[in-house]
């Protein structure tokens, strides 16, 4: 096999691809750039070369937005062009098939990108500045009287954000720390990234595999949990009759499809050829295993949206959510599928989270899912802050009521923080009034793909023709690991909610409204259990 080929079928994936995959995704927002009175932005990460534009099929409104953005872009010597999320160009007027308006998917918002390109005027006296979506958005707002432009926003970078230490250049020599007993109480949040203190660590599971207890009757089914993450790798607990990988809606695969960069198959696809496992490799498989432990009867749908570094652009993420909700609306006879719980162990921080500059698209999509009897469970984030993280904080805090109405008859939206094994709140866990509940999220044991990374055992001494060595810290052939993060607290709650539906769904069809009611009751019933585990008060 040549250097440019890949074991998954010959697709070229060379050093350039590895460098590109390892680059930090997005640009850090400069709150001092393009200031507008009354707008107080905070740092976030976003893609600088385009904006997201969300509309219904209102061609006139879309044209007005493009005119405003074009005029603002001309101030910098830039131009704009409308694209679909796959990068293909869109020409106005956008064609709409009126005969299909009644279909449920057209009740969902339509998402486009507005690409920003250099377009200097011949008489321009100043050089064209570097393209920056934030500057364009602010300049367009200024031209709009400082007001929000509904449906226009940054394409934020979402992060799955588990605790791990994957870069070998920060610790080049393992022999400088040969005895773990010299550091028994590592201080601070970083301790959760250390093996032995909650970092990604190989483990041995001694119990039996989860066993299904219910066989659905004719007309009944199993609860379905969708996991939008890094995908799902191979594991004896996660066979094809339990996990649907890369689902299709209307003949199109939802999420990422490039097998050569799958972080649940290839543990090391970014950065140097050092064998070190990438930051988020195994993340989706681990989450699937948590759900499996809490609800063995659940069917899982694994949708790969994040790369091996654990990042995904907001536009791509929302498109995957939109496709999933569309599949719920289509029904099984048209190739769709009911989803009972969506697990979202990822998030981002919005630059202006407490005013009408917040884009409502993701809120609308998740409300559409919840109205179809699907609970949405989100991780709260791992930054030890009460700054709202999204999508977790979409409804759970004062001031968020401007987003969209939170329907009383919808399935619940849950934001989950993390607990230590002793029931105290994990030091890394985000907290605040927008966090709904807390669940085990530190040093959790769950499933891992059979990775064998570049780090080797510290010692080996074969005797009597038997391999003898210390623990290989990156050999996950045993299939299990310990790991920490609110990423792993969310599927605990997702699994609990799914378990509450098992008997009702197995007995026969349940309407969307009835499922929503069952899930609300299940969350209420689970709260005393979760509260008993923590967090402790002082």
C-alpha cells in the first residue's frame, strides 16, 4: 500500500490531509472588532469565510438579506455569493416546488451559506482586508440601524470537548514519570486529563454484556436514541442489529461519509505520523456504550458529524439535525424513522447570548423534534463556567425566552452537568441555572473501538514464552475505557429516558404527544434519583 492510500479502499489521504485535519477549526472572535453601540460580544470560535442565512422559502426576504450583505461587503472590497451547505451555488429566485409545500419538511427552516469573496473595486484606495464574517455581520447590522438581521449569523464551531491528553510533544519522554504513586492528587481541572485521574484510560469490564429484556409485539418497537457525534465503531455490544450507522433520509446519508477519516475506525488521522490517538477518537462509541448500559433495549442511530478533533461547524450540525427531524416527519412508509431521544454531547458559546442577535434556527429545529415526541439531551460543557453553552442552554435560563416558545406539550430539553464518582460536582463541569440536572460524568466506564495507539507499555519482560508487560496505555483491544466529561453525563440521562419508554413502545404504537408526556414524566421521576447522586451542597 502506498503512502497516499488508505486501508479503507485506496482513497488518497496523505500528509497534507493530516495537516489540514490537525489545524484548529475556526477563528477566535475579537470583541473589539467592528464595535456597535449596545452590542457587547464575548469570545467564541467561528468560520471566518462565510455567514449562515436561514429562511423559510421566502425568496423576497432572502433577496433583501443578500442585498444588505452585498452592500456591507462592498465597504471592505468583498463580494458575497449564496451557496447550499455542500458548497454548490444558488441562484435567486430559489425554485420551490409548491406541490410539496404541505409536506412536513417544508415547515423546517432552510439553511444556506453566504460565502465572502474578495471583490475589490477598480478605484479602491485601500487594500482589501482579510475576509472576516464577524466584521461583515457587524457592518451589515450597522447599515440596518444597529438592529439584528433575522436569520443571519456566524457559523460557530461546536466541540465535543472530552478530557484527554493526546499531543506527545507536551510529554516527550515517558521515563520522566515512571511511578504513578509520586502524584496521587493531581490538582486542578487538568487532572481529569491524566490517566489515573479520569483521563482516557484502558480498563477491564468484568460484568455481563447488557441484555435486552423485552421483545416488542406486532405493532410495537424499541426506543430509538440518535447520537450526533463522531460516529460509532465496532464493538461486541454495538452490533449492526443494535446500531444503525450512517442512516439515510430520502436516499442521502446523514452526516460525514469519508471512511478514510472516520475517528471510530482510524484512531490517528490528524497531525504527525506518531500513532497517538486523536483527541476525540472513540468519543461516539463511548457514548453509545453509556446509552447501552442504561437502556439495553434501545436501538441506536449513530450520525457522524464531528471530526477526530471533535469539532463540527454549526451549519453542518444543523443540517444533520434538520435531516433527522425530516426523517421523523416522513414516517416509516416513506423511509423515515421515529426517534425518541437525541443525544448531543457537544456545544459552543454564543458571542451575544442574551439578546435578539441570537439566531433561532437551532431552537426551531429542536422544538420541531420535541413536538414529535423526541427528548433532546445535551451536555453542559467542560469549562467550569456558568456562561450558557448551546444547544444545552436554549431554554433553561432566564433571558432565553426570546428564542422560541418552549411548548408545554413538547418532549423535554435537558442540559446535563457532570458528577464525580463520589457524587460531588466534577470541577470541570459547567454549572448555573440553565443546567437541568447532573449525572455521572467523571471516570465513567464504557465501550471503545479496538484502537492500539502509538504509546507502548513502559516495561516488558517475556518469560516462559509468555508476553509480560505493564499496561499499554493506548491499547484498547479489551474494548473498554474510563473517560471524563459532561459528554458522558448526557447519555446517562438519555439512556434513562429511553428505558422509561421500553414497555409502552413494545406493547404497540404510541402517538407523538403520548411519548412527549411519557418522557416528561420519566424526567420528573428520574430527578430524585439523580439528585440523590449529587451534586452535594455545602
